[in-house]
C-alpha cells in the first residue's frame, strides 16, 4: 500500500532545521513504520463494514423470527 508520506522531503526538512543526516534518517524511518502500522486502508474498512453488515442482517433475521414466534404464541393464547 502506498501512502503520501514523503520520507525524503521529511528528512530534508529535518536536516535543514539542524538534525544530522543520521538523526533525520532514523526519525523518518521510525515515523514511516508507525504510519504504516497504524494506517487503515480502504480494504480494511470494506472488510469491517462487510462484517458489520453481516451481523446486522443476522440480528434482524433473529429479531424477525423472535417476533413471529411471540406473535404466534400470543395469537394461540388469545384465540
């Protein structure tokens, strides 16, 4: 997955503001790894939404069955 974090530009900014090249490279690398590990992709969101959608359909179906059962029992008791 590609992201918009430009490590070279980030390193250049750090070097221009007084960081050594080695410090800038280490910080850019650490920040890149953090971003990559925490980044949510479109695919991640699609999977989460699909799981949520499946659970909601399951709950709705269960609720419908339960309501039908209660209605049938009440109908039998009242007639």
